[in-house]
């Protein structure tokens, strides 16, 4: 059986290096316009063709990946950190704090993410920080639920009781004893959630809630391509391909990491 984690990691590394080194890899300036070459199909000069302003699509995809991937990683990191510690604290200590936490989780799970993003952008305007704030405000929920379940299972263990006997406080026990148990499952969940998060950010940009033109971004490029779909369908090839490959790499990493961390062979149906 192939090592899915390694395959996904290599694919993701190639994509990240391509985006990070866009200044060296991209053949053209992503904002440079060439009106006579507008809507040109893929060719030797433009491997993915040009858009309605004659801009090279490959260059725009490489530069646009910086926004999409940076926003996804920053938002996921913040949501992961807040969700894990909130879930561990609530599940381990219980009481009114845990009840309030779970009611907040229930409300956020019932509220559509896209609707919340539209409301926030309507009130405060579009922008990178507003988009990240919406994502973090919602995306911590699955990590909190996972961490809470781990804390509930761990708080009656022998190691926890021994730590309490020697006088360790709850924060110390959570950090030293419970948190290491949540790291592996949280990382597995993060690889899957990162793909979903990137798709959601691209969808919000598709609806005009992300970066503003002429800045390249994968979701915005997909939105621009719909007006010329029948005349120049190649416009959506570049951003759609990079989104697909990135999500595929993350899912492969998640599957491989889950197999590595699972000590038992689980049959797959």
C-alpha cells in the first residue's frame, strides 16, 4: 500500500515552493496587461493562456496562491489553537464553563458559514482581516469538539489522578498530560479541515468577498472566468487545477497521517 502521507506531502511541498518562489518561477508579471493577446488559449508563450486583459494565467495563479494559501494556513492555525485549548479546558474542568462552551458550539454549527461571512462583510466591508476573523470565529468548533471528547476520556485516568495527588494544578495537567493526547488527532483533523477551509475561502472570493481586483487570487480568478466560459474555457483551468491539487494533497496527508497514528488496521469499505 502506498504511503499516502508521503505522496501528499511531496505534492503539497511542490505546490508551496511554486507559490513561494513565484517571483522566480512565474514567466510574466501577474498584473502586466497585453490587450492584443487577450483570451489566448494555452500555448508555448502562455502555458495556461491569458485572461480578458491579456495577463498570463499561470503567473497569476502562482502569485494568487500566496493569498489563498497564506489565508488558509493563518486562519487554520488560529482556529486550531483556540479550539483545542477551549475544548480541553471545558472538557477537563466541566461545570458551567463547559455547558456554555457547548451551547456556543451548537449555535455556530447551526449557523451557515457563508451567511455569517456575508453578514460580516456587509457590516464591515471586504478585506483580508475581516475574512480571517469570520473564519476563525467559526472554524474552531470541530477542534473544540474533538479536544473536549479527549479531555472527557482522560480526566479520570490514573496519570491524571497521580498528577493531582502531587499537587499539580489543572492548567499544568492539561498542558502536560492531556494536550499531548490531543496533538495527533488534532493534526489529522487539521489536514482535512484545511482543504475545506481553502475551498470555503475560494468560494467567498468567488462571490466577491475576498481580495480585490486586480490582485490575483484563485477564487477571484474563477469568478472572472465565468463571463468568458464559452469563449475561453481555459480561464478556469489554472485556478481550478491548483485548488484541486492542493485539496488532494491535504486529503492524502490526512489519510496517511491517520493510518500512521492508528495502531490497529481498520478495514475500509
